[in-house]
């Protein structure tokens, strides 16, 4: 185990500051069977969900049949798109020419789709979009720039860019609790718990000359920290498929492990001649589907 160096911190800050830049990414979907540690991928079912040159990324399931994600139009503006597995239709949940929305997710109260919004003046804050279609509302006017976030108890844990960047939990107006400084881009509420899990960039180790980052968590109720081992080398995107099991990818291969164990188990590779490198993922145990992002090969 080693502490992150100043050079690593500077590089990370530059990378984190540019994560909202547009690139060519598509959503893929693969059917699954089994639950938890017995989860399996039905590899022959893997296919593209979107297939275009623009940016389609950051998927999140909002119920047992619908998914939201951030998508760019041909002018580079990003909106929230809703996809229904029931109908097979894509719908603009937002359509805002003067701002871009990223990282959409359903709030705990299920009344809003939240999103990180890059506003006309460049501010990057968390907004709420009512599912009823009413005008969007700014949630935290004094917290910016927000990079990534997740929800617990109808309040947000937010990765806030800065020197250093910080992971904070907003108990209320002016009541912000700092969880950690120098964190990675995955911030996830551990299911059925009060824990906010995250990547602690202060704690890394070298595996085959690649960086593996500590997955840590903070219990909002108990005020205690917990360690969930390390990421796959050079990977920063993890999700929980249930309370006990983590999912990550390396290249085109997807892995699973129990949070209390150290060895990642391969669920197999997703073969593609057109795409590479799996990053963000979203899993629905109700649909038995895993949605993931892959980068388009350059022509």
C-alpha cells in the first residue's frame, strides 16, 4: 500500500475536470441469470442499445423497465434520455439548448430525476427534474462544481472538484459533512445501508505496474468507515449488484467479487469488433439485465 504522490494528484485533477468532455460512447446491454455471487452473463445476448457517433453514457435504472442516461446531440449539447425496455422507445426527458445534463439518477423519493448540470455560465451544480415534467429546480445553490454523486435518505453525497477535491454529504443547508478528500469518480450508496462507498485516492497499491485504488465507505448513521478492498488495476467504475457484491470491468472483461473478499472473479469478456473498454455500468435485478458503456473504435 502507498500514498498517492503529488504528480498523481495533479493528473487526477486534470482528468476529473475533463470527464464531462464529449467522446464517442455507446450503451450496450447483456442479459443475466442468477443473483449476487451467482450472477452470470448470457454473453450471446450482448448487443448495442445505442449506436451512433455521439456521446451516450452514464446509465442508471429508475424502475423495473426504464433507464436514463446522458446523450449528446450533433451540436454537443447533452440531454437526459429515457429508454423503455418495455416499448423499446427513446424519449427526451430533458431538452435544454442552453445547458447540459450529466449523470442522471432517480432520487430516493422517486419524484425527481437528478442530474449534474453545466449551466450557461459554466457553473456545475446538482439540479432536480420533476418526473411530472414541471420545470427543473436547483438543489444546492452554494455547492459547486459537482462532479459525481449518489443519494442516501433524500440527501446527496457529492464529489466536489477543488484543490483538493472532496466527498461531502449534505445534511442540510450549511450543514455539510466532509467524508474524504481526494476521491475517485465512483460514488455509490451501498444498497440497503447508510453507507456511501467511494474510491479513496489517498490509498493505492501497484499491481503489475498499474494502480489499484481502495474502495472505502462511510456510514452516515454510525459515523464509521469501512474497507472493501481494492479496485481492478487502472479501473475507476464500480457498482453494487446487491448489498454484498461489487461489479467492475477491465478492458472488455467484467468481474465480480464479494465486498469482504479480495479476489475478483471473471464473468467473461464482451466480444466486439466495433467497441472497446467497458466503463460505467447499471444493473437491474428485476429485468436481469446489465447495461454498460463501451467506447467506439476510432475509424
